[in-house]
């Protein structure tokens, strides 16, 4: 997991990917309430790994 800051004026989020950073990583928006929202991506990231 890695953070991107100041990315096209998008809200705070993290990119999740196995291995090296990738433009097609799964993106999780961090909400003010402390939760997160998954953005639809083209990443092939197994759902069980994402929910750990």
C-alpha cells in the first residue's frame, strides 16, 4: 500500500497493489467518517486480499 498526495485535486486516498506501484492500482478514498470507498479500477487484486 502506498499514498499519493496532490493527485489532480482528488480527495485523500491510498493506492493498493501487490508488488511495485502501478497506475492501475486499486484506489481507496478515505472518508471524513473514517471509512473508505473503493474506486472501480482495472487492477487485478484478489477481493480476499483487499478485505484483510
